[in-house]
């Protein structure tokens, strides 16, 4: 079942995959704000309610407003991370540094009503951890399938000359060897 889901995801058009990744990043931004509030206060509060003078919505909205343009500027969605290696992680680190500096400046220096200043320090730390984890998981789960597909498609194609017993024996030996693809006799 998981392989079917993996193949379905891999077969989606590229713009749809990029949209899904952007939506996941926005979700992680809001989720990291919620977790930052928990770490700051010691208890969970609703993301949309004003509780004990704390209101997470401004921080969540600011986070979402910053994620899209910064991540698009650093071209995080131009190459999907299951293909990228160190280059993708360096781009992610640059984007997160820019995001973190701007978010910290606005929340800690400028200030937002109902948002503790420490959220400006806690949220970017959680967010970079969650983003890195999502990229590593996607690369390990989806990249593995892509490598297998490439391995099958990139194998040298072999045509066996002779359809007698020697040809059949050769074919059975070559089928056990995954390095070649028999296309006919």
C-alpha cells in the first residue's frame, strides 16, 4: 500500500508537488508557533483564542507571510528535495537564516500584541528543526523509490542472439543479475 501512495505522489505534476510542499511548509510554520507557545507557557493554548493575554494568531500570520516570499526567493521549490543533496540543504539553511532574522527582529524588537518576545527566538528554532526533518523524511521515503525507478530504467538493455537452450540459460542467469534488462531474443 505504501508503495502505491509513493508512486501516486511521484506521478503528480511538478507544480502540484511544489504546491503541496509549500502548503506543508506553511502548516509547519503555524505548528511551530503553537509549539513555541507551549514551550514558553508550559501548557497548550488554542491557536485562535486569546488566552491569558496571549494571542498566537499574529505570530502565525507573520510566519506564513514570511515563509512564502523568502522560500520562493531562495528557490526552495524550484528543485524538489528528493533530488537535491547538500545543495538543497544549504539553500534551506540560507532561507531559514533570513526567515529567522526577520521573524526575530519583528517579534522581539518591534513586538506584536499578545506575542511574548521569546516566541521570536523559540519559533524559528523549532521551525528549522521541523523543516529539516520533513526534507530528510521526504528524501528517504520518496527518493528511495525514485532511485529504484531510475535503476530499472537506466540499466543497459540486452538483446540475446540465439533462442536455443544456451540462449535460455543465458537469459535466466541475466535475469538474476539486476544490472541488465533483457529486451528480447
